[in-house]
């Protein structure tokens, strides 16, 4: 029987370009905006990918490393050598409603406020927090991502025991921070980094240091934070009693004497891509063995990226100027193409070399020698165009994506209240959503209404992410926030962390292991609840597939006729009639493309 816990958290895209279609009451828009930091001059150039004449310039104090944060609503410019961090409102914000996103488009603007401090470096964007480590200050600054996207800079300081090149990150209701050795060092030599420790937000230790020698590089994917060590990759996830750690040791078949120091986390499935030595990358599965799959490259690696739109693929640029397409599932290079002149990896790590970012169907690449940003089609690896930037374009960030502009709102979406009662385009008829409808309104529904990749809400309940939802319910409801949490703990409980639906195939993932079946429609049943409202279960029966896959699955998503589901409650088992009696346990699934903040926002809008 399927029943335990884990999940894949997913992040919405941070990306770009031009109008695609227009309906009578809405316009579907795709816009990617590119931010490029110059290697030599203290400036950032921004432009719209589809209309590069839409261009802006922002002055900085020095060379910037750029990060799109808060789903691309803001860009952070970290100037490590000049002790400053600048912030830019990207002018593009996406508001997800499960079945679609709304997009707001304005001009980018720089915030007047900056952060200053001794050598800012690593930055983490997770769970509504942007965390910047000040390596020579011995602390991390925590920035509220929502306030940042509203043009305000609110910070808290998390002190560390000793200044070092490290990071701090939120995990569930707590935090972890890297730790440096207390052993004195000579001159300007940096202290040795020795591990990761759970702490409170004020820096007070709440647990022991987990060994991770020379800790460096970090990323989030699904429920996991992963970080590179000399011994292996250390993973962390939220547990009921605080952060839970596991060291994934490098296997013997990996090249000896190498390690991982840079990691990228997938936003749509639970996997990481990391560097390994000068000529290799590793695909890291944090949950299941084998944890590491090694890919050797023909030349030394310059930069690499994961495709947020299609998690199966990554892209790696090598010093001979070749871009390689990497199949994450197979851990092998499937295609390669020359995209620029060679860039040797000899010399300093910060010498001007190309950097990669993803923008929908394209890879966007800076080319410092040519003064260009290159556009490469990700399916063919052929050049789709170039954009003259001038100077030495170096670090790059792309924000934006696809969304809906509703008629009469304009591209700035002024006054669009996403939590109002009029938000019917997301949830259909509000009376039907509440369970009041006529039998004549019910229509058969296809499995395609539920197609896609879905994540369970249960881990979010367990780690406290959904606490604002219970507090919101308590404000107008008949129970306390704790009582609502207890009710939903029973309701959401499941061990199936993910579900994917493609065609007639439904795949359940328990602890990362799949069970699949092919299902056909078996009608619907109408249930009447104690309050007098009603619900409809749309039922599908397994015709073939894995023996342990359930014989029946029953969907309930507050809709009673064909419509793309924005989320759903699912019941499964081998007894069709018995499932209809279950009204207390209703595992609930939201799109894997939504991150934690977007799920909370969507639930509060109900």
C-alpha cells in the first residue's frame, strides 16, 4: 500500500520575450528580460530578449554577480570585491494560480537602498528569504523577498561563530549555517570550513555540527538542500525535530581526488547537477541509489545550467567553445555544437568567460570577447540570434516567463487583487466551488484534465510552510489554527510525494520509486456532505500496469465539468465503493511548477 513521505518542491521559472496570442478577454504573453553585468565597468545592462531595443543601464560600485530572486521579481547584484549589494526591481512578476499565471510588466528600476559589508558572496533564495553571506563579516543578511519585490529592503542579521566563505539557509522552521574551524590561520589565509550546523534565526546553535570538509556550493531541489564536501554531498531536509542530515559519499568509480563545489537544483524534479573535477559533472539523486552518475566531458567545463522548463536536460559549455546537451535521466551527452570561440580555463577563476542562463526555448549566453549576448535554440543548439551589448558582458541573469494579461488591466496590472472574491478565472463558479450545483450541470471528464506533474501538500504541512493558511482559516472559522492544522494533518497524510499523469498513464512516486498504471474513465459519483453541500468524484479504473498500483483512483477538484485542474484531492485503492466512504483522508496535490510561497498564496486566495 502506498503510504510515507517526501516531496518535490518546485519553483516557477525565472525568465523572458514577446506576445504569443490574444483571446477576447485575455492576452497570453511571454516575456524574458536579460540582465548582464560587465566584467570591467561597474554597470549592468538590461534588455527585453524579444525586443532588445528596450534597454536600461544601472550603475554599480563594481563587477556584479547577478541572481534572479523571488521568481524573478527582483535581481540581486553582488559585488564581492567592492563590499556592496545592489537590488533591482526586474519589472516582471508572475502570479501563479495553478492552472495559469498572471504576468505584470513594468520597466525595471533600481532600489535606492543597498547593503554594504565585508565581502558579500554566496546568496540563497528560498522560502521567501534572500540570504547573503558576508564572508569577512562573520554574518549573513536575511532579506524579505516579498518586501524586496515591493521595492522595500527589510533585513535581519544571522551571526556566525567565525567569519568565513560560507552560507546560511532556511530549512523548515529552522536554519543551517556553514561553520569554520577555530584553528588560527596565518596572514590572510581563510579559515578551514568544516561543516554545517542547525541554528535558530539569531544564530544560536540548535544541534551539532555535521562534518562537511571544505564545504562549498549549495542548492535546493524538492525537499532537499545539498552542499558539496570533500567526503561527498551532504543533504539536509526538514524533519519534525529539526533538520535531518545525510552524507552521500562519493562512490569508488568516480575519479579519485576530485569533489563537488558547485550545485544546481532542479525546480521540477528532485535532482541536482554538480561539477566534479575540471572535466566532469555529476547528476545527484538525493533520495535513491545510485546517488551519483558521472559524465566526463571532452574539454574543461566553463559553465553549466539546468532547463527549468524541461527538467530532463542540462547544458554544459566547455573551453573549446562547444555547448553540450545533457540528458539527466541517462547521464549522458546527447548533442553538441560549437557556439563561440574557445575560452581557456587557464588563469584566474574570475577571468572573463561566457556564462549561461535559460530563457524558455533558448539558452542565453554572454560572450565577453565578442561583446555579445548569444541566443541558442535549445532543441537544435543552433544560434537563434545575437544581441550587441558592448564592453565585456559577463555574469548574466534572465527573469520572466509566460502569463496572462487580462483585458482592461494593461501590462502593469494596476489594482489586480489576486485574493479578492472576484478572482473567478482561477476557480470557476464560486457556488460550484463551494459545492452547490444542479445534477444537470455535471459532465463527464477526461483524465487529461489532470495531466501534468503534481506534488503533495503533506510535507509542507509537516515543515510549517502552511501555518499562515491555518491562521487565516482561524480568523473567520470556528476552530483555532492548531485545530485546523490537526484536521488537515489527517486529510493530507500520504506517502505518495509525487504523481505524474501523461495520456492514460498515472505514475505514483513513493520515496522516489514509481508505480504506474493505465487508467480508463469509470464514471462519476456525487457525494453529499454533512453541511449539505456536495462534491463529485471522477473515477478511473486500472486496465493494466504494475500490480501494486491502485485499481481505482478518484479525483475531486471542486469542478463538475471538463476543465484543467489547478489542484485536486485524490483517493485510491482497490475497492471502488469503499473509497467513496472515505471523507477524512484526502491527499492533495498542487502542480510541481509551484514553489512553497506560491502554494500558500494560492491557498489563501480560496
